[in-house]
């Protein structure tokens, strides 16, 4: 029985390390997209009712070329990390952004279950 608990502990540690490494890789991969989407700050913080044309162009490009990065950004807001909280980004606005930009095939509601 003790060996089973040791094996379980090693497995949990391996999975959490792999998840952490995957997050770091995704963070690095998506850094440019996060910077580009700074054009969306007025919309994402609720200061504007609609996203700007530049915001929609950047969102469309990210959604087409790296949809995992669009999800990663939304997940960061959903998890409420301190850095995101300091920016004042609103989760509801990020979920609505693809529809507000009239992007087709962008179901970002699936991002929070990944």
C-alpha cells in the first residue's frame, strides 16, 4: 500500500511539472499576441462599448493563426492572476470580444473548460 502512495505522489508531481512547463511554453508563445491585443484594452476594461477596428484585426489574426493563444489569454483573465487584476480586464468582455468583432468560428466559451 505504501508503494502505491509513493507512485501516486510521483505521478502527481510529474503531471504538475508537465502542466507548469506547458504553461510556460504557452506563455512564451503567446507573449506577442498579448502585446498586440493591448489595442483592445479600452473595450476589455469596459471603457468603450465596442472594440476598435485595430483590436478586431489583431483578435482575428490571433484567432486564425494561434487560437490556443486567444484561449490562453482568456484563461489568464478567468483565473484572475494578480497581473491581470491590476489591468482591470473584464472576463465577460473578453468572452464577448470575438462576437463583438464579428469573428466566425470563434467559440471562446470553450476556453475556460480546457
